[in-house]
C-alpha cells in the first residue's frame, strides 16, 4: 500500500530525459507511478508500470536466458522503447539502456556506498542536447529513495511494506512520484536497476 501522500515537485522545462518529448513517456503534470513486479514470472524481472490513476505507461519484460540479464521496455502496443542490460565485469552492477535507433541511450552506473545504495544516470537530454547526470540514492531500511539533478528532486521512490505477494512470490511494488515533463520510462528503468542492485546484495 502507498504509505504517504506525494510531495509537490517543480516541473522541468525543457523536458528532462533521453527520449524525444512525446506523450508516450512524458506527462505535463506530476504523476505517481506504480511499478508492480509480476509474481512468479518466468524471468523474474517482469514489471507493469502504471499511474495511480490507472494510466498505463510502459512494460518491462526480462529475458529468462540472457548473458547480460536484458530487460525489454515497450509501450502498451509492444513497440520497443529501449533494452536495459547489465554491464558484465562490474561488481557495483551498472546498466546500459539502448534505444532501437541509438539516439536515446543512457547509462546507470553503480557507486560504492557504505549504507544504502547510490547510482548515477547519464544521458544526452533530448530537448536541448545537454549532458545530464542524475543521482539516485536509496535506503531500503527506510524503504525509500530519491532521484535528483544537482540537488533538485526529480523523482521520489517508495517501496511498499511487506505483503503476501512479496512474501510468497518475492515480488516488489514501488510507488514513484515523478515531476512533470520527465521521461517516465527512464525513471522506471532507474527504479528497476535499483531493485536489481538491492537483490544482488542479498
């Protein structure tokens, strides 16, 4: 269940994200996403990403047999947005997002952190061509994480408290409040990468 009301985040102008600005993965208003991992999925990495109002944003489907543990992100018509894959030989678990045309690629780099988890997201901003670095810091003891740009909040992540589907299916549910005009598919990827890193610590 969602534990607290979302905070109000300032919108981004120009839009923030590697994908070209479109209503497919951007929203002109602040939105809270629900990332719900499917229980007993064959790959163990299948998520459905929706808003709390029921608007479907995208899907993430893991590949059960894949050297790089690839995950395929698609829109609801099954058009590929990007694939997310683990970078091998990286003990801090980093990821690369690759779009079909190579124009909206991004990288999620893991960093050492004594308590909690820290990573950075790197991409060329589609709206203005700027090189962007987002910071993702999480503390699952407090069941929350934050994504920021130079200290400015971009998204707030909360993990739901343990319920039956998590106990018996090892499946997580995340609530992610995202500022307006931010690439929702990239934020979902950053959250799922954080989930993978946390699972890797167990």
